[in-house]
């Protein structure tokens, strides 16, 4: 349990790395950010379909139909969060170097509001990610490490997405880092909630259902958030190369950890 909580904390706080990168490197290339976001999406998709869903199906008392029902319920639940929580995402704000976005962030107030909205939206989105790390880490620390790595990789450009507009608007390093820290901390909050709620009921069947739900959540994050953001940042082949690289690296790492 403690190892899983530490994984969630480490993955969440990698937003600070992105924030520091945004403050030190003023103009990180869109291709680099696009590749890292696609890389994270590849990890999440591979882990979901290659580990979490098959593991749930193989769990005694669950089987094919119940596992897929849980999987799709995870997708639906995350979609509802995304639908009703107002937020802007990485590919929607000024890091995408487009004419549309440059007009959107033309005022200082708009830039600061963009950063705050990204931070608040991602804070809520990070809660189920922390839960995913906790559940996977308790069941199998190697799988927990793989999921934490995926979340950590995509939290880095997200930290940059939070801090850059706030810093540009306020010229305050402290404020930019504080909002990034706040967003990253929500992952450990989600992990702690999972620990408190799930610990009394942990069993193979419960873990199987949770695995399926978490798999559905991660697929939605990858397809609805990460891949479109990566395509927005670089419309060439960089995003799909990142996705494929993420899948290959995850496959090799899981194979070596067997």
C-alpha cells in the first residue's frame, strides 16, 4: 500500500518538472510535446487492453461480460466528468502555435484564466489517475510502476501547460509553481481515497472490477484527451510515432518485469 501511494505521489508531482521546464525553456518545441503526449497515450492504451481488461476477465467470478460492463462503465464515468467539469486542455491553449490560439490568449487576463482552468480541470482529472496507480500497485507493483510511468510522462507537458500562461500573465514564478503543485497533488488525494474506501473490501473480485473500470478510464483519457492534444500540437506523424513508441516500451518493460 505504501509503495503504491509513493508511486502516486511521484507521478502526480511530475507536473512540477513540466512547470520548471516551461520556466527555464521558454519555447519547447511542439513536436517534442506532441511526442511525449502521444507516448503517454500509447502506454495507457496498451496497459488497458494488454493487462487490465484481460486481468479482469481472467478473475474468478467476473468473466468476459462483467469485465466489459465494468470497462465501459469506467469510460462512461470519466466521460461524464469531462462533460460537466469546465476545463481547457493542452491542445486548446496557447502552447499550440496557431493563429486561432494566439487570438484566444491575446489579453493577460485570458492567459491567467487559461492556466487556472487547466489546473482546476486537470486536478479533478488526476483523482481517478491516482486511484488507478493505487489499485494497480497494490495488486502488482510492476503494473503500478507501468501506470505511474504513463501518468508521469503525460503530467510533465501538463505541468508546462499550467505554468506557462500563468507565468506569462503574472510574471510570478511562485504562482505558476503553486498551481502546478496543486494540480499534481490531486493524484495522491485520489490514491488516498482509493486506499480508504477500497481497503476494507479488497478481494480478487473487487480488484478485478476496479482494474476493468480503470482500464476504461485510461482509454478515454488517451483517446479523448491525449491523442487530440498531440495532433493539435503537431499535425504530422509525430503523435502516432509517440503512441507506437509508448506501446513498444511498455510491452518490453512488462516483459522484462515478468
